[in-house]
C-alpha cells in the first residue's frame, strides 16, 4: 500500500489525465504556454502527493508537499478559467473540472489538518 492508494492521489491522477485530454484541443499557439502550464500543474499535484507520502515520517516535509500539491491544484483552477474565457474549454467541461479540483482541494486540506492519520505506523 503506497501513495497510489490515497484517494487524493487517485483523484488527482484522473484529473491530470482529464486535463491532458481536454488540452489536446487547445490551439497550437498555446502549446508552449497555457497547454504546457496546465498540464505541468495538474501533474505536479500527483508528484507532490507521491513525494510527500514517501517522506511522511518527516511531518514538516509531508505538510510542505501537501501544501505544494494544493497550490498546484489552485494553479490549475486559474488556467481552467483562462481556458474557458479564451474559448478553449466549453462551459460543461469547465464546470466539471472546477468542481472536481475544488473537491481535491478539500481532500488535501483534510490531509493537512489531520497529517498524523497518514504517518507510518
């Protein structure tokens, strides 16, 4: 049982894959800006959760990585708004992704408020 068993990781990974799929339709002109940034931020949520989980025996490091994951998820929210407003993402996709990323943020917040639950036994 490792980081992949975390519900937050599973959701973050699914969302990163959703962002990847949706961003395939972004204009070629956005390849090195918005497309790259939203993909990197969404994947970084997963990477920070994995790294933090592996170092959870160090409470401050664990909390720092959870905070980083939450910050990256917030960055995705910003790019989702830009993608919608630039016409790259339809309203339904935007609404669904926003709700799922907000749910992920709540999960990360719960983990940060109760870190001992995740410490090694």
